[in-house]
C-alpha cells in the first residue's frame, strides 16, 4: 500500500488489524511515520530524538505478536528509558545521558508490538504545564502553533493530534497527560496510582504523585494499551487493585446510570475562563441526555493546603533530581546550567526539612481520605480539565527578577488536575468541546480509586455520542 492517505488518522487498534491481515506492512507504517515527522516537526518541534534506524530494523525483523504489532509509537523524553537512546529530561545537563536498559513500561510497549520511532519534547525536568524548555525549544500546538500543546507531555500530544502516530507515551505528576490531552483534542487517561509500574529505576515517584500511560485519539486504544502495560513488578512498593476484566472489554459495556457531581469553579470557589465553564455546562447537558444523574457539588478541599503540600514535594523532588544529575555527571549544580524556575525550585527544595516533606505527605493523605468519602455518594466527579483554553507560547515564562512568576500563574491554568495525583484516583480528559477559536476544551472525569473500568465505559459512551476523531487540526498529516 503506497502512501498513507487511506490510513490517515486511523487509531492504533485499526492499524494493528491492517498489519495482522497483511493489508499493510510494519515497514511501510514506519517509513510513513518518519516522513510525517520530517514534514511536520519543523512546525511543531514534537519529536526531539529520532530513533529511525532502530525503528526500521525492528520493522524489518521479527515483531512480537502483541496486540499492536507493527504500529509506530513515540516515548516521552522523561522517566521512561530506552536502551542506548539519550534521555534528556528536557535539560542540557542530561544531553549526553544514555540509559543502558529499557524501563519496564518501554519493555511492555515493545512486547505489545509497538515500534518506537522517537522521543518527544518535554519541559525541563517535566516541571511545567507547558512544553517550552530552553534546551529542546518550545513545542507547538497543531490547532494553533502560537499556543502551547500543554505539558509536560506536550510533544507526545502534539504528535498524536497531528496524526504522526496514533498513540504516544506520557506521564502525569500534576496533570501532565490530561493537560496536553485537553489542549490538543485527545483522550488522555491518568490511571490509578501504581497501575503501571515505574520499575526498575523508581519505586513511587514523588511519593506516588506520578503515573504513566498514553495519549490517544480513541478510547479503545487507551484501554487496550493499559491492558498491555498494567501490572505489578516484584519490588514495587504497592500495587493497584486488579480489574475485574480487561479494559478492552469495558469499552464495549454500557456504563449504566451514573451519579455525576460537577463543579464549574475551582476548588476554592474562583471563577474560571468562560469558555471552560461553557464547555462544562455543555458536557453536563450531554451526560443528562445520556441518562446520568447530575448534581452540582464538589469535594471540600482546602486548595491552599493542597498547593503548599504539592509545592514541598515538587521542590524536594526537583532538588533530588538535580543532585542525582550532579552525581552521574560529576558536575556540581550551578544556577547557570538550569532555567530560572528550575533553579528557584531547587533552592526551595534544599531548604525544606525532612519534617516538611513528611508533613506534606500527611496533608495530602488527609485530603485523599476526605475525597474518598465524597465518592461514597458519587460515581464520577466532572470538571473542566483546565481553567483556561491553551495558553500562548511564552505566557508562563519566568522573569529575571521573579523566577517563580510563571509557576504561580500556572495555578490559574491547571486548578483541577493535581487533586487526582494527590489522591491516586484515575482521571481522564475527554475532548468533548471546541471554542469559537477552534481550540479544544477538554472535560475531566474522575473515578473512584482503582475504577478505570467505569471511566472507560463512560468514555466510550461519550465518544459514540459525540465523536471527535473527524476533527483535524490546522497542522496535520
């Protein structure tokens, strides 16, 4: 099959079926993906480390007989390591770092049959909800290249939205899968804490805030990929509850009549952008039409306490990461080697005591118990994914006299997503709405701890009621 016109914007499940039925060769898919990267990357800066030779070798060799055999895939340049391929964490201080092993998640992607074609853009150390590191350069949104694709999995989101690949890896410590999913009009699920293992390098990143999964165009891809990657690895500090059945089967089941709480303000009652509030009301009408029971209500969360606790953990992790980089590089940490925000968080992290850190963890655990009680009365909590539409490039830049300016400003942009990293609950951003500027506005649905099944069933119902796959961004294949 010459060219990719007939396969444009098919999801990974469909492409795998074509490979299995010998309608297209894995080699052809990889070659076409490389062509698309070369064509679109100058506009998007989504792929920062090509893996073309390795991908072509894999496509020509014996591909594991997994559910996605022969399908091209991209891995975010943060946390997940690919053997023999540089992993920069978005900082120049790691530009020569080459892991000597695959992370467990990457190993499972390969076992599922995915062919990894490259690594995707991320902000420095994955710290911000936009993807604009000084080292790798800003990644741009295919819906509007003057705007951010979100972060920190912005490169993966931009590549999937533009049609370069049907799915790509991401990780999420405060919304970093859901934020770019919302900005780019994609489906993005943050799974339950420990659903995907961080082995072998990490136990529980940032005391359990960080999870890993993918950004996709279809719900069924996200479900089937989670089936392929989930599961405990000996030595993991804890494990997520086992699902009743494969997630790929859940998307075929009806969700029933769900009790959905929704709230159009931030957790501390602040107003959000009118486009996001309008999108939430539209989503509420859709859910009512589908037969669900909706109530305007929110869990009671002291956002100031949550914000302080998050800041302690993030700053402490930043300090630990920079000290680790210094250890492996043999170069003492220096403010000139890092972006102003990164260094400001490093200095904060070095000042916090062990008691500060443990107190932060305890505060987050206390908040989690309160939220868990809220879900005794509701099946789903629904919010806009973001407080604003995608920001313009540079809007969160630090200034020389105020390196934390963008950090504080980001709270207005991402008021909803961090809560689920604190509680460990699964949450998904669903691309149900676009504003008058044709920018995607995602809706976040939060499920009970361990209950991705309900989210997948609901997502499949929403996808059928309001399909989004036919929406194509300005920059695309």
